[in-house]
C-alpha cells in the first residue's frame, strides 16, 4: 500500500469506533488481567471471605438504619452469589476469561471492519450477564443485577451498532 492509500483508509474509519475500541480494550484488558491473576492465584482465604461477610452485614445494617429494610433481600442474594463465586473461584474466573477473550476478539474484528466482531461482542455482553447463572440458582441472583448488566451491555452494543455502516464485511 502506498502512503496515500493508507491515509485514505484511515480517514474512512469512524473516529467514534476508534474511541469505542480504546475504551473497550481498556475495560476488557483490566478485567482480563484480574481474571488471569485469579485463575493463577490461590482461592480466597478465610480472612477475605470473613471480610466479605462483614461488608454484607454492614450493608444490611445501613439499609435497616436508613429505613429501607425491605431491600435487604438484595444484599442477602448478593452475599449468596459472592459465596458461590468464592466456592467456584477458579471455574468462575476461567469462564469469565473465555468471555473476555470473546469480547476482545469482537473489538479487534470490528476495528478490522469485520461484522463477525459485532456478533462476538454481543455474545460477550450476554455471556457476562449470564455468568452468575452458571454458578447459582436462579432464585439467588438479584433481578437488579441482571437488569443492570443487560442495560450496560445493551448500551455498548448500541454504541457499536452506530458504526455498522462502516463494518460492511
């Protein structure tokens, strides 16, 4: 390719797509480092589990003090989800790592003007929402957690979809 062709190709790529790729790469990169660290490291020790339980107890107490004790069931559900994540620590982080690879692959493919990347990114977004369901009973997962995860993923998918006119392959 000549310099002129490279400059023309770069000019055609939407700047908004570049911004999304950078932001997604940072987010996925930090999450991947955490996931790899968790996969290679040891399970959480008793002190970490005890601190987690104390934090949830403080949250319950704060809700009760604020007079909204009807929402303590959400804290209880989050504690169950966290306990199950601790019990299945290696597996949980391994599945999360696979999902993060899907996400990063999707971002790279979209940057390379391949529509398949958009589909990878959708699988990644849905997979992260579904991850707690692999390790918990459906009744133990707070609905608000699922709704927020779906909305967050949907916003990112919508933002990427704004560039589908350029991603033509």
